[in-house]
């Protein structure tokens, strides 16, 4: 998974390349230019360009979501269930599942909540806000809660909170029910701690509730590591674990990615309709479609392995932080080549990374939301 870090210097470099702003060594001057990009509104002079950008980004999201579902449905799902190729055993698959859960638990606590919190505590108020994921839509808490629900889904083998008979929970409970119940309770407590942060998170970054949510994520990470170790030592035969792997793929991963594909198709339809006939109602429809499409993505972050990583689809769809200055540059230039890349994915490529920072959910979020609401026609 692509590391999401707040890099003001990177924003300045992009600003220089677009000619939108000249950065200096003065942090306050640099931040004021970023704030100018943040305050840009849809208006008569940029309406056509704005709609074009929305349409291109929505189309890319639809393509990426479709490619992701097809990659799993047309081969990778069988590879994982049969644990061949990359995977050596059912236990190896279970370890991969736990690793994905631990990674997202750590990211939510340390990065998604922790990085803005630390910046705020350092009195870097503007940088702290810009480090908050999904702050234009005020959807941050929901995103983070859905990340934790992706861990719940992995543990229970379902998407609705019920418990499958072929789940990590059920297998663990047969050996040590107290341990299984404790992990489930920790997952639930983490979701509740995140949702207890006053809304919106961007205005409550250094609240006591945010600190409590960070601590709860750390507790969850430790508990997941402990349970992973228990499986490695006590529950490691293919006969027991194969049904768990199959259940997870067929009833969590594939339906989540199918949902993601379908909802991004609907999002693209809403954006194309707005482009054809701009209106306040159209902006609202785009925002509702974005929120709907966002849920299965955030609920997939416990399994960011396989095609989503190998094909560069995570940063394609969800690169963060938002490069506001670079987005304004593309808005002005209408240079769609700057957000495209071709060929084999190379996570070390700065050209690919630069393109990914100007597309995806958060670029579209910038274009359709402001202050937690749909943008309006000015």
C-alpha cells in the first residue's frame, strides 16, 4: 500500500511546475498559497474545465474499480483460495489476512488520525487540516470507521456483522473463546472510539477523543498480532483453514469489489450527467454517489494485497494527501496526460506518483465538496 504522508515541500514542487505559485522558505507564505487553492470555487469562468476534470477523474475511478474486480474474479481469487503461486499454504493466506488487518489498524491510528494530531500539537494548524483525509467532505470519521469494519469483516467472514461458520472468529472460538471474544470486542471498541470523535474531525484534530481513538487502534493492532501468533502456533492445518480462506474471498473480498465497481459506475454516470447539465442538484447527486462509492473502498482496506497493490490501484484511487496546487494546475491546463500513466507499475516511479496525486477519490472530492457539503453553482 502506498504510504500516505503530508509533504508540503512536494506541494511546492508541483506548484512550481504548474506555475500556479512560487514557494519560498517562509512556511506562512507557502501555506497561504495552498489555502488559496483550497478556497477556489466553481464559477462561470472555470465551469467547463471543472466539469471536464470531474468527468475524467470519475472515468478513471470506474476503470480502476472495474479492473480490480476483474483481476480478482478472473484468476486471483482462485490463486488465493488454492494457495498456489504466491501463497504456500492456507496458513500463509491467513497470515496475509492478519497482516492486512494490522496494517490498516496501524495506519488509521498512526497516520490518518495520528499525523494530523501531531501536527496540531506542534501548532502547525494549517498543515494539520491538510493532513486530514477526506476533509473536504467531512467524511473522515466514516472512512476510518469503515477501515475498522474491514477488519471486522475479515474476522467474521461476512460484510454485515454476522458470524460465518467458516470464519477466523469461529475457528478461534473453538479453541479459545475468550480470546476470540476479546478481539471482537476490541474491534467494536475501536469503531466506537473513532465515531466518538466530535464531527468534523478536521475541527477536532487534537481532541481527547481523537487521542483515545489513536490509543484504541494501537490496542487493536497488538491484539491482532497476538491472535495471528496464536493461529501460527495452534491453528495451522489446511483442512481447518481452507474453508475460512474460501469464505473470506467469496463472501467478503469479491462482493466488496463488485460493489465498488458498480458504485463507481454509478458515480461516473452522476458526474457525466452533471457535466452535460450543471446544477446544484447535479452537484448534490455527485456528492451522494461519491459517498456511496467511497464506502466499499474504505471497507476493502484490510485486504490491500494482490492486484490492488501489484497494479498500483490503491494510489490510483486513493492517493493522499490532496495536492491542491497541482489540481489547480491541471484545472487550468486541461492536460490529462499529467494524470495518466501506462505500462508496468513501479511504486518508485516519481512520474507515476505525480500522476496518481492528481486523480482518484480525493481529487474528485475536492471538485464536488466544500466544507462538508456539495459545491454550488456561482
